[in-house]
């Protein structure tokens, strides 16, 4: 792996701080920030045929079909210049998406093996409290429960699935925001030392 991480993926339960940490890492390492939820919300706001198709699913907190989200994210990664790196959050969210992600990285000529998955571990009651404080349209109690259920069923199995081809680091996300960032940066330097 090069001295600076070039392909980071931030994973974690809803409200674990994926978006918050991804933004800070993008600034710290000069990486392009790709937030799956933000990309989707922008497409919905633009009111294109694709936006109208995906809006009901996203608003209900359900997952879009793996092929649809994978194509949208691959197109976004395709916009990142070859010499630049990116930090991705909110994708992949299922083992199938992680397989499509790997295939798309290969197709785009990106260095598959320099991908690092960062998982933010936060207890569920803390996640719920954070989300209810935020007042986003899809942050009702019922939708939050549905997203938690989907996370357990679909997203958690990714950690083991990607370990065969990428580095995976687990970070305690139940700390103040700057402390979480510092822990991630510290863990990334260990990853580099191993590489
Ligand atoms: P998305 O926008 O990605 O929502 P999410 O996964 O539910 O993630 P959140 O934004 O809720 O949480 P986060 O972990 O980013 O936390 P944040 O940093 O905001 O996706 C929305 C929808 O799009 C999905 O439900 C789905 O329908 C669809 N979708 C997206 N990706 C998809 C995919 N790959 N496939 C299919 N469908 C997809 O932090 C949360 C709050 O906590 C904030 O208020 C923040 O200030 C606070 N906070 C953060 N860190 C800390 C900390 N350390 N201490 C205290 N407070 C903190």
C-alpha cells in the first residue's frame, strides 16, 4: 500500500458516524468523498426518471436493488481521476454489493487490493439517540428500526466476505468525533506498517 490511503470505505450501523468520519478522512487525506445516501438524495432532488424510481425505497429506509445502487456508485467512482483516491460511505451494504463493488473496481482499473474497510462499532441505543436528535425526514422510529434490521441481515456479513481481498479495521465509534477520527488514523498507520 502507498504511504497515503487511496481507497477507504467506511461501514457501520445507521448513525454510527459514517458520513461524519468519511468527511473528516477525505479532508485529512485529500480524498474524494462519495456518500451513497447523499448521491441518492441528490438524484432524487434532481427529479430525473431514475430519481422518481428510487425515491419511495430510499424514503422508506429500505435498500435499493444491489444492481441499481452498484451502478450509481460505480458511475460516481468512474468520475474520480485515476491518480486520486476516494472515501466511500454507505456502500456496499450487502455481500452482493461488495462483490459488485470489487468487480467494478477491477473494471475501472482501480487498485482493488489497496481498499481498506473501516467499521465503526457503536451500541444500538446510542445510534438510536443520535438519529432521533438529527430530525432527517427518514429518521422516524419505525424507519430507524427497519434500517437496523437490514443492517444486521444484509450489511454485517460484509465484514467477513471482504476480508479475503481487502483490509478490514474495527474502530470504537462510541467516542467524541475527533477521538474517533484519531483512532481511525492510528489504525490506518498500522495497516500501512503491515503492507
Ligand atoms: P444514508 O444516508 O447512507 O443513511 P444511513 O446509512 O442510514 O446513514 P446515516 O446518514 O443515517 O448515518 P451515518 O452513519 O452516516 O451517521 P452520521 O455521520 O450522519 O442512506 C439513506 C438511504 O439510502 C438508506 O436508508 C437506503 O434507503 C438508501 N441507500 C443508501 N445506500 C444504499 C446502498 N448501498 N444500497 C441500497 N440502498 C442504499 O451521524 C449521525 C448523527 O450522529 C449526526 O447527527 C452526527 O452529528 C452524530 N454523530 C456522529 N458521530 C458522532 C459521535 N462520535 N458522537 C456523537 N454524535 C455523533
